[in-house]
C-alpha cells in the first residue's frame, strides 16, 4: 500500500492503463506540459510522449467530438473537461452524440471512452466553476456516471472506466484533490456499479457520493459518539450503473434513509434513490426518507456562503438528530 | 482567397470511371425519387431530407474514396450512405420503419449508418459531426491506417461553433480529414447570404484557420471527383486537412413537403438547367458513350430500387424487443442491479 493524494491517484490510474494498452490516449486543455490546472496529470507527458498525452485548444466540443470519433474507430481515448461546468458548452456532443449513437445505429458503433472533469464546490470559485453536474449526466440514457470519494477508488474506478466499452463520465471531486489515502500497490481495478458500505450502525443509512462521503462518514461518527445513533454510510461510487441491491440491504438493516447530495435539490440523484426506496422497500422504513442537498440555488462564492450551502457534516448531524 | 477548381476541364477520365460515376448519380436520383414517392403515399413517417439536385457531390467523393475511408454526413444523408455501398433495402426499410431497416428502425432517416461500409453515421444536430470526423481522422493518423475522414455538411453549418472548433483542431493537428461544404445557398428556408458576411461561407472561413480550401462546381461530377481525388491523396500523404466548398442546389424543399416557395423562380430555373444528371448525361453522349449504355444503367438501377422497395414494404414493422437493446456494449439497457 502506498499513500497517495486523490490528485496523484488520477495520474496513477491513467498511467496504469496507458502502460497496459497502447490505444489509450489522453487529451485536454493544459493537461500535457502543464500537467493539468489541478495538477492531476503531471508526469504523463514525460512518460508517454506528446502523441499520447496532448494539449488541445480551448474547444470543448472538439475535445468531446475528437474523443468520440477516435473511440468509434479504434482508440480508447480519455478526454478532460477542465471544470465539469464546461460540459454545458459541449453537452450536444455528450448527450446527443456520445450517449445515443450506439442505440440509434442498432449497435453498429461502440464508444469505449472516458471524459474526466473536476466537479463540485469547495474552492470558492462561484457558480460557474463549482457545480455538481452528476445529475445532468445521470438523466441521459447511454452515459455511465462515476464519482469516486477516495484515492484508491480514483485509481481503481478510473481504470475500470477506461476498460469499460461504454462512455463514462468520470467526475472527480475537486475539494478532495488534496486528501490522502492508501492505494493498493500493483494493478488496481475496481468494478463499476458496486457500492461500498462504511460502518454497521443499525439506526440510519446515509447514502452519499464523492465529496459527500467523507462528510457523511464524519457525521456518522459524531452521531454515534455524541447522540448514540448508529449509522452506516453507503458510498454509491457510480450512479449509472447503480447498485440498488447494496442500497436496499442497508435500508432494510436500518429503516431510515438520508441522502447526502452536493447537487442542487431538484432532480438530484437522491430523488431517484428515494423513489426506488419508496417503490421497493417502503414497508422496511421506520420514517420518511430525508434528502440533505445543496438548496436549489446557484452556488455562491464567499467562503461563509459556500460552506453554508453545500451539505456539511454538522448539517447532516443536525438533520438526522432532528428527523430521527 | 479561395481557388475555384477547374480540374475536370483538362483531365481525362477513363470510360469505366465515368460510367461508375453515372451509375452512382442514377442510383441516388432514383432512390431519392422513390423515397419521395413513398412519402407522398404516407409510407414514410417522420421527416426526410433528400439530396435531389445535389447528387454529384456524394457521387464524386464516393468514387474517389478508398473503400475504408470514413464518411460522416448530416440528416441529409441517404445519398452519402447509399453511395458507399450500404444495402439499398436496408436504407429503404429504415425510412419505412421496418424490421429489416439498416438500423432496425431505431435511427430513422436522419441517422443512416453503415459501419461495414465505413459510413460512420448521419448526424442531425447541425455541426456536431465535424469534430467527430476530426476524431476519426485523429485515430487514423495515430494508428497509421492511411484512412481519410470525409465530412459533409451544409452552408448553414458554417455559422455554428462546432464547425470552427473542428477546423482549427484539424489544422493544428494536421489531421487527414476533408471537410465538404455542400453550399446549396439555403439553410432551411433562409438564404445563407442573408446571415453570413463573407461570400463563400465554407471556403473563406477555412482559409482563416490555415486549411487549404477551394470552391468547386458541385453539379459537375467530374470536377467533384477530380478535386476529391487530389485532396484525399493529399490528406492521406500527411498534407493535412482541406475544405472543399461545392456549390449546388436542392431540386426541392429542405425536408418532406417543404414547397420551397422562398426561392426566386429564376434562380430555381437556372439551377435546374444545370441538373447534375442531365449535365453528365449530355457530356457522356458528347464523348461518344452510347445512349443505350446509359439507359441500361438507369434501368438496372430502377430494378434495384424496385426490389428494395418491395423488400422493405414486405417486411414486418420494427421489432419492439429492440427498444431495450444496445444502449450498452453488452447489448442491453440495464442501469441498475
Ligand atoms: C444545432 C441545430 N440547430 C438547428 C437545427 C434545425 N435545422 C435542421 S437542418 C437546418 C438547416 C441546415 O442548413 P445547412 O447546413 O445549409 O444544410 P442543408 O439542410 O441545406 O443541407 C436547421 C436549421 C438543427 N438540426 N441543429
Ligand atoms: Mg444549405
């Protein structure tokens, strides 16, 4: 085991797959010589050369389009969209072309590609550089959506996403880039569509994703220590595919469900979770499903405002105590 | 400034190539005419965009392309897909929503694709396929396959962002891609000249991105073929991308039953007098080709179109089982366990 930052795990995952498979290429804005604006891809240019690691113009449609065209004709490319907010400038390519072409062509086209992006808040960048867009992608049939919460998963899930034959939107939580964690030595590949459960509390389950996972885990510890409420946390890890069976197991074990979502309230992934729980496990519930989300506002910039907007460990604790 | 192509005037084409070109023109003309007739009979649901009047662009390029060069085209894509060798029955059946459609009814007229013929898809959002075609060219460049990506689009497409992003990327990465702007003077109903400040919406812009660009008479199939050959080879040899602006004209409306009343009668008349098929037929006759040879080609094509129509009409409607198929590479649509 080596200790890596979430940031370093990105390059580690890419390097592992580029080493293994010559058809893996990586492009994006400022990703090669500069090593990425979040310094996630440093060293790859030196290791794999300027053809496989390449800087692009500021052309999000060209990045997404090039990745698609290359994936349909023999490469297994990875593209970077610097901030996930910028998906809005190439959403046509992502949602209309990448997501639908296999289906519309009755399976003639296969698109083994990954588009990575830094997602979410925490850096005081304001409303256009801090959004959590996982629910945009989740709403489009034909896209897989992956969002890791720790360095080991960054590496293992990125590797799995690259090896997957379908398009994957890979969302890195930018607030987690400096966080550290143990990453298994040697080849590390996780499985898409498998959630992980932390803890075995029997009172409530907190269902979380990406940056909300460490906050939910912290909240769970405080709920146990300060309030005697036993929690377990389900880290979904991918929204599509969605590990409903692990989710429902935890619902049955606890009887109370809280979702912890960084995305704004309306149509957040937790709404889908709530609907599944209501349809399939209603009689296992001891109380209403509660969603803890960013309110339905654009994200404000100032430290105090941003902190009060995105769900925090304290807000999770307070909500659970109040609703429990 | 863009160069106006004058290739075919001097060049000598051998007879078999000329007859193949004629055959492609005839195939597109008769297929599209039949598609229109079937639409009038209410057998084609949804929309369709025909290439009647624009056949020479598709025919000339397809004749010049290597079998494994890629075609990317728009919703006006029947011609481009057919002429790469896609099954005529499959195409006709797709228009009719039948189970033997080339996309099994899941794509429809605007998305015709035949990957086995390197027809990589018809794209219905204006401009999207330009960066995708550049991506295919990028893969060809990296894999060293010698393939060229050919991307067809309209004059109206030159005003959307993806056009500009794709041209710049293609130029800066020196990609083996040939962009073909079929300038039929109109977007849907609005004349391109009324929304574009430069005279040649494709070629003038391409020059600004450092692409080789030129203008060709898109109704003269010899000229299209000649220019296509030159620029495909140039791209194949590492010479980089080019943009060919082919001036042409729709015989009919933009889509379906659009009567195209917005076009001045004199303009229509002068372009119809330059119908690419009439033009080519008379050139071939002048060159000494027997009229019967051309008539035989036409009637062979008609037989094929009749057969495709019958096979499409006879097939059952698209299979509902396929609604849940092929969202994913594993063939299914499961998003949860
Ligand atoms: C992004 C986008 N905007 C608008 C449309 C609607 N639309 C379909 S075809 C068309 C005209 C395109 O004109 P042009 O590029 O000249 O192609 P042509 O149809 O003349 O071949 C428009 C506006 C669309 N499909 N996509
Ligand atoms: Mg047009």
